C-alpha cells in the first residue's frame, strides 16, 4: 500500500484532488495535511471523511519540526503539494505571509522528503502544483509554454515562482524526483468567494455591487477544477521526472465578457428581467500590477500524456452557478466572521 501526502487538501483545488484520489485509489492511503486557514474548510470533504483510506491532519507546512516528524512517522511514498496562500489581492496587503507559506513551507516539505528518501528515490515522487501566473503577463497574442521565462509581478506569483525554482533546484542538486505543473485559473464548486467567479455569483445573488477592476479588459484562461484534478492524476502517475507541464483550458475570456455572461445566466435562474443583474457592475480602481492576459498552451500535456479538458466552459459555468445557488449553507458559513472584515477592508476603502 502506498502512502500519499496531499497538502492543502481542504482548499478549493485540493479538496477535488483528495476526493478523486481517495475514490479512485482505494489501495493508496491518502493523508490530507492542511492548516485550515480562512480558505481551508473540512466541509469541502464531508462525502469522503469516513473512507478507510483517508486521514486528515491539521498542521502548518511552515513548522519545519512538525513536518520533519510527520514525514518520519508516515514514510510517504509520494507528495502532491497544493498548500499555499493563493489570492493575489491578499498578497498585495501581506506579502510576507505568502513568502512564509509558499516559499518556506515548500522548502520544508522538500527537506523532509529528501531526508526520508535518503536511501533511494525509487518509486518516490514530489509533485508541486503551481500557477501560470509565474510567467507574468501576455500581450494580445501568444500563449505561455513550458519554455516561457518566469516574470512574476504580484507577491503571490513571485512567491510561487520562487517555490518552483526551489523544487527544480532540489531536482538538479540532490536528484529529488520532482514534477511540476503550472495551471491557469480554475473555477467550480468549493472555491472561496474572494475569487472572481464565486464572489460575483454571491454578489449577484445578494444584489451587491460587482467590483470590476479597471476596465474589465484583463483576460484569463478558465479551467473546470475537476479537469485540473484529472490532469494532476495523469501527471502524478505518468509525468516524467524533472519535467514541467502546463495545464489550461484553451478558454480565454475578458473579465467583462465573463461577468456579463454570468449576469445573463443569473437573471434567468433568479427570475430577473434580462439586464437587471448587469446594473450591479461597478468599475473600481484597478488592482496594482494587474497582469493583462494569461493564456496557456497545454499541448505538451495533450501530446505526451493524452490529457484534454473535458467540459465546455458554458456548461461548466452553469453547473458552477447552480452549485453555489444550491449550497447556500456552505456560502453562508464561509462568508461569516472574518470574511466580512476582509470584504470591508478590500472593497469599502475610501
Ligand atoms: P485555496 O486558497 O483554496 O487553498 C489553499 C489551502 O492551503 C487551504 O486549505 C489552506 O488552509 C491551506 N494552507 C494555507 N497555508 C497553509 C499552511 N501554512 N500549511 C498547511 N496548509 C495551508 O487555494 P487553491 O485555489 O485551491 O490553490 C491550490 C494550489 O493550486 C495553490 O498552490 C495555488 O497556487 C495553485 N493554483 C491555483 C489556481 C486557481 O485558479 N485557484 C490555479 C493554478 C494553480
Ligand atoms: P482572481 O479570481 O482573483 O484570479 P487571478 O487574479 O489569480 O487571475 O481574478 C480574476 C480576474 O478578475 C483578475 O483579472 C482580477 C479580476 N477581478 C475583478 O475585476 N474584481 C474582483 O473583485 C476580483 C476578485 C477579481
């Protein structure tokens, strides 16, 4: 029986990855390590919490002593590392927290893996989950490939870029068996409503202003979260050691087009007149250092490992809106307490 560590498994993408691995691989023991920050929520995993091959451990990847002991006790065969501070706007207000979790936390995990695997790397694998934001911003044309030079602009992407460099350095220096993927923007169920899609669904539902940064001309490449989880499964099992794989949906939208589409869909679902939700659009001050365009070329992953996105965007968006409308308890729980303070500080600044 293999023992796998998944970090950040109580977060948005992590919970989809944990669910996929626990259900698909009954022969693996899956340990989910998560600090349960504001973004981590065990309610995301209710359906699998009783499974015999699943265990949750609360802990902080920044705590090197704790991480070292955990690795010694559990003797993991593989690591899928998703734990991170993940929101660009929060990184602008508190960069150091991003350095601690995303950089120091990652190096702690690399050290612990190197230590317990010192007698040989056979059958072992450290898989680091990263973002396309490390590549910086595209102009109107072109796509990010695995060869695009790193050019991060936000404290979030700078910290993720740094963690990617450490993962490659541990491969090149110590031979650690690593693999990295860089994915575009994800959407789907269980995403914390500070990110564009769930935030705007929640605001439309509650008739609150929709704060569009700048002119809404920035472009993002959106991928259904379960397609990302499937790509992670493929890369974990079949990806070549030392390689990087880009994951994306070939699905670019300007923010304003996407927001208008969400408004139209929600008008229908909420029984509003067409155009009513669009009146909530409010243009606000642009995000500092706001990257203009992200778009991923994921042809390496398709050609070498056969992965492709499964879901058309409009269908995925419908499902996503329906999920947030049906799961009001989940939304209310995560938007009570500290979320209110965050929201006031972020959007009601004078
Ligand atoms: P998220 O913010 O929803 O979840 C992050 C999880 O990490 C939370 O459960 C949180 O409690 C946990 N965590 C944070 N700090 C921790 C610490 N110090 N120790 C242990 N656990 C800690 O993030 P997400 O959107 O699910 O992203 C997961 C990963 O995927 C991140 O590494 C992110 O950079 C990457 N990624 C995200 C996207 C996206 O669109 N969301 C796209 C590409 C890559
Ligand atoms: P976000 O979901 O924060 O993801 P990222 O910045 O990592 O791509 O934002 C997606 C896009 O939406 C980005 O261009 C910023 C924009 N945005 C707004 O216009 N208003 C908002 O309130 C938020 C959260 C994002």
